[in-house]
């Protein structure tokens, strides 16, 4: 298996072609995102067990979502059978559980490495914030461990970005899938940087505008919140489609040629 090296502009290509793919059948993808959001809210209400168990099933959600995107890209209807078909392959569910467990364990380790060296300072600033009713010093103390965690989390994400798809679609062992995922992300690090920065800017803009509208029209804050939720679901659906385009261009020869050009046809 060969992972392509694409130009930095591929990061924008993934997003633009993801949006085009989403437009083919927007309703099924939007509905699926609503369902995932409801599952996430249910898991949060079952804390602390719910969020922990949910981490093990993230690879399953990833495979199902991108299988739907793959069906759309090939011109097929968004039928649920196509979304779950990869999970019926022998050994795939067990390997995906291993992937989920490894990912959760490494994220937990990253959090410990990032925050434990600052635990005394954070505890002191938290107590001070509660006494003085001023959270600013605590947020300042959180800045450095949060940056460290962000860097470590990016590394963990690279390990598992393509791993569920390589396990489910290519029947690779978990260790080989992790290796290929890391190599693919490293080879396309500049494209991923542009990809992440673009999504970050767009999501920040949405939240900033929503906050400004809620501040300007306090009587319509619930309406603004509902609109912001709808935009977030739309963004999640487009992001899923862009993640499939990302996979197809890195591991697929036909889509790879399109991504190497400034503008290409639909994914």
C-alpha cells in the first residue's frame, strides 16, 4: 500500500470536494449527524461510564460514516446497508475495538503527560479562583499544559486518522494500519495543516457570530442557539465528506491526480 504525497493546496481541495460530495444527498448525512449528536449527548448523561465507553466505538462510527460517503462518491444511494457492510467482515469489529482502546489509552496518556507536571500550580490557581471569584489566573495557568496536550493530541490523531478505514476496508492488522496512517499523515503534513487551520477558522467564525447575535438579541438567544447547532451539524456532515475525499486522494490513484491539480471535478 502506497500513501501519496500531495501539495499543501490539497487541504483546501479536500474541503471543497467534501462540500460537493455532501450536496449530492445532504439529507441522509445531516440526519446521520443528528443521530450521532444524540448518541453523544446520551453518553454524556451516563457519565463517567458513558463517555469512556463511547471512545471505544468512535472507530465504528468513523467507518460507518465514511462508508456512506464512499457510497455517495460512487453514485450509490445512501442506504444504511452500505454503511454497515464493512463491519460484517470477519474480525473487523474486534480489531476496531482494539483501535478504539488504543486511541483512548494514548489520549489519556497524553493528558497525563501534559497536565500532571502542572498539577500543583493548577490546583493552587483553581482554589484561588474559587476564593476570589476570578477565573483569569486559572485560565492563564492552563495555557501551557493545554498547548502541550494539543501537540500530543495531534500526534495521536495522526496515528489513528486513517487506521479505522485501513482496518475495515483493507483488512490490515491494527499495527500495520497505524503505521500507514502515521506515514500518510507525515507525508501530507502541510496539507493537513491547511485543512485543520481552515476548519478551525470557519468553526471559530460560526461561534463568534453566534455569540455576537446572542449578545445583540438576548430575546432570541434560543433561536440563535438552534441555528448554531444546525450549522454545526452541517459542518460535521461536510467534514465527514471531506475526510473521505482526504482518504481517497491519499490512497486512491484516480482521486490523487485530481488533488494534485488546483481545481478538479467532483470527488
